[in-house]
C-alpha cells in the first residue's frame, strides 16, 4: 500500500513569498486546507488562467480560492503566477500557521456544504464558460470529485505534516480525518 506524500512548497517560494499578502481572517470557506488560500481577491477572474488545476472562483464575483494545494514545483509556479496576477495580492501562504488538526477535521466534516455549493453553481459557471472559456464548471466537477476521491489521503498526510512538520514515510501511521464523540479515532 502506498503512503500519501506531502509536498512542502514553502521552502521553494523564495522571494515570491512577498506576493502572498492575504489575511487568514478573510480567507474564503471554500479553500481546501493547506498553506495557500484566497482571501478577498479581486474579481478579474485571472487565477484559472495561470493555475487551472488549483484555483476556482466563488460566486458571481469571481473571487479566487485554492481548491487543490500544489503538489509539485510546477504547480507551485502556477499558483505563484496566479497570485502575482491578482491585483490585491490577497492570496495567502501562511495556512500552516493557522490550520490545526482540529480545524482540518472540522473542514472535512463540512465538505458536503462545499459539494452542495459546487453543484448549485455549476450551471451558472457553464454559462460563464461559454463566454470566458475558463472551464470553471469542469473545475467545479473536478473539485467535487477530488473531495470524493484523493483529498482524504492528501488531508491525512497534511494532518501528519501539521503534527510532525515532516512528510510521512512508509512506516508512519497517518492520522484519521474523523473522530467519534469520545475523541477516539474513527474511520
């Protein structure tokens, strides 16, 4: 059985870290847990042009958020490009300082709310895509599939990262995403 890995993008940011000025308190609830997030971004709809597999838009205002954390140096570069194109510099990269195992688990428990939001927005995004060609409706479908698929493994590796500040190895046990009411690990 393969172990979910964790890609730590922050050491690769270098000087690009300066473009990430988003405020944690302003982040959108749709951001997937991890170091990066969108928080009060502009409404120009440029994020998907640079990072189509990582960025989606909220509502009719095209406020940008991160629906998939970068897993490679190339994806990190794409997210940096999206952050540089965003005029308010409202992407953040300090999520690791704020997410806790408890808040990640809480986010996970509320994932049905995100899937419901995505399903209700998909028709409007399909109309927008006819004009913009950005594939937002397809990305909403991708986000929902990610929630139903590999996101759980990624979040378990992220929980390990938050606890240990290192990537898990094949011999490490990954924390579970859910706990029962007594605080014991659940499925």
